[in-house]
C-alpha cells in the first residue's frame, strides 16, 4: 500500500498542483482526505486574509508612459556616470586642471592669425555652459568597442610633454601659492580642511582625420563631416598647476571614492564637503588655418544640438576667451550670478543626485566651487567673501 | 579595417536588438509586476516607483551579463516583492501607511460603505505588517501564491524546487497565522 501523503502534498492537492501519481491514493484514502479537510480549515483564515493579493480588476498605469519614465531614469543614470567622469570627479581629484581639458574640442581659439604660425590666443575671461546630450559622449567614453577605440585614438594622438602630478597636500594657502605659482585665495573667515596642489600638464594633440571620422561614423553620426584641412593639425595645450581647497569632510584626493561609488553614497559620506578649485587659464595653441568654429559646430551637433542651434551658438561665442563647460541636458539648471566682482555661472543639478558648481573667471584665473546637495547659496557666499 | 567596421556594425546591431528585447520584456511584464506591488504596498505611486526600480535593476542585470535562458518574469517577481517588503519595513509611522492605503481604497471602491472599507483596509494594513516582519522568503512565497502564480512560476522566481512549494506554503501560512494572532493581541 502506498504511504500517506504529507501535509505539503495535501496542500498542493488543495491548489490543484499535486503530482498526478498521488491522486489515486488521495481518492481512496479516507485518512488523507480527513487530514486534507483539517488542513483546509486551518488554511482558510490565512487564505481569506491574503485573498486581496489575487489580481482582480485593477487600474494599471499605462505601459508606454511608464516606459518613458524608465527610459529617463536609465538616461539619468548614464548622465550621472558621465558627470562623474567628466565633471565632478576631475573637480574633486585633480582640481580644475582636468576640467580645463574639456575645452580641447569645444573651446579652441578662433582662426584668425597668420598663416604658418601658431596662435596663442586662448585666455579665459568668461565661462559659458552648454547643455549637451551625453548619450554620444557616453558611447565614446564607455567600456564598449567605441569607447576603447576612442581611448586608443587619443592615446595615439597625444604626446604628453608634461604629466600632471598626483595631488600634493600642503598646509597653508601661502605654501600652495608658492608651489602653484599664483596667489591662492581663501574665503575670509573659513578654515580649509585640506589644500592640494596638482602640477600642470602639457601635451600636443595631432589630429588624425580618418580615425576621428571613422569614430563619428560608427557613433551613427556620419552626417557630421570633419574638414579635410584638420588632418595632421598639431594642437598644443598647456595647463598650469591647479589648487584644490576642501572645506568640511572631503574625500582624500587620489582615493577612488568619487569615481567608483554611487552618488548617493558619496553624498551621505561627505554631506558638508565643498571644493574650491583655482587654476590660471590654460593655453591652447593651434595652427592658424584650423577651422575651429567648424570643429566646434561638429562637437555641438554631436552632443545634441541641431545644425541651426550649433551655428547660432558658435557665432555668439568668443572662442578666444570663453571656457565652454558641457552640462547634462534635462538634468541641470544654470543661472548667471554676480560674484567676486564679475558675472559667474551657477550650475545646479537638482534631480536624484543633487550637486552644484559655481564657475567664474577673474584676472586670468578660473575658479570653481562645487559641492554635493542643494545648498548652492553657500558657494555664492564663499565667492563673495574672497579677499 | 573593413573587418573591424563589420564587427562594430554587428555589435551595434546586437545592442539595438538587446534594447528592443528589453522593451519587449517591459511591455510583457509591466502590468503584472505593478499589480503585485500595488497589492503589497497599497499606494499606487509607491507601487509604480518600485516597479520601475525593479525594471531598472533588470536593465543593469541584462547589461552585466547575457540573459539568454534567464527567466525575466521570475527574476522581476523576486526583486519586486523584495523591494515591496523592504518598502513596508521602512515606513516609520505605521499609521501614516495605513491611512494612505485606506485613502486609495476609498477611491477604488464603489460599493462598500466607508466604514466597511476602512475596516478592510485596517485588516490589510495588519497583513502587510505581518508580511514585513516574517522571513522574507516565506513572505514572498505567500504574496506570489496568493497573487495567482503557479507552483512552477513561484519555484522559478524564488529558485526553489517545484516539489518543495507545497510544504513551504504550509509552513509559511502557519507562521503567518501565528504572527497575525500575535499582532492582534498586541493591540
């Protein structure tokens, strides 16, 4: 005779899930039937209480609308990741020096010098932000094939004359000024928790038109055609030493915290950290016949502007004196503010990963005050309390 | 050069295909994942946020590894119920949670009297509280079974043997009743 069914098997029988091979026994065994009845009685109250989980008629938010929300979330996360790489992370780790590298493609001097000579016109006197769609840049800087090829192309095209040092910690603004070669400013009444100096960098970038165009094509932007004349152009970039002054509890420069952890974690660990970065204007030397405006237009179109918008933008910018800072589209707001006797730009990201950066240029020095969270007002107050 | 261009194009096509596949998964499972979460947390807005979070995690999972043969529905149910239970636990003021759930119930029902609806919502609030206090796997098992999933589907979602679902359900329901009675005595 077959052995009696277990409670689990009897429970499965109540749900119509009992293995068919046990059914003949259950149909003939009064003992099992009685136990099943008792089990059903016991289970009845739990079943009644949990019955509301059974999906009856229920309104569900439209899938298309939810899909759009999800797509935005995914995009925002990619933008945050990009921001870390291109914006926040360099600001924290290398001060302003790495941020200045962003000017490489977007802020060359205008093509108005003498044939056959280099030009040395780029001196930052103002800062302008431009909203960009980071999708294209994400492709280029990600870990995918395109990203690897971009990195390879940069590696092949850049000849470093001077590598930037790892940040060196110093004890005072005076020491930082001596090391960096310019006067470092500290807001009155504030005591830094750390001061770091990063030595300057110098490199030459030689344009390989074929490789650059192939990358644009593969990124799906074959409509953007680089001028033939850019091939072989040598661009010299010289970035002075930068100083990064931290207030509050800030990550140690060189640690991986700002690059590898989630924004929310960083914010919770360093809620009061504010970084004040200072750097003299970088020098960019390019061949006189390099059509910088055409390249800038391609760069802007690649990052989401229409051809008309890019043309309008490039025609209004003085490329010889303006630092262009890209900020993520749809995730940031920026406004002009009066600071330190000049007009600065306050960029605020008020979405899931709040952060702010106040940028301005004065007397040939670039300044940036950045922090996590939403208290951007302190950046303005700090800038206005500089000696 | 031509070879690498072909490879890049193939990779690009594969990426496009993965993206379409993910969208298809979303459209297929959105309603069912939302419904389970709505019943679990009681608040439509919270349920929508949690459902999106579950899909966001699935997206990253599909980016990290090949998901051929992966049971996306089961994976989503497991993550969604975990998120829902975690959400209930995180309510600091239980009263607020119950009132919120009750408010939406009033908006939903057209037949019962307000008093009946509020009594029903209080009971559901207690059920949710008990589920949040129980062993997570037992709670998931109860939620998924009473949401109408078959033993096979539950087994796939929770990485269990189908044959173990019956015995585990018996134990989970006994534990649920025990804790529900204990909660009633607390009040």
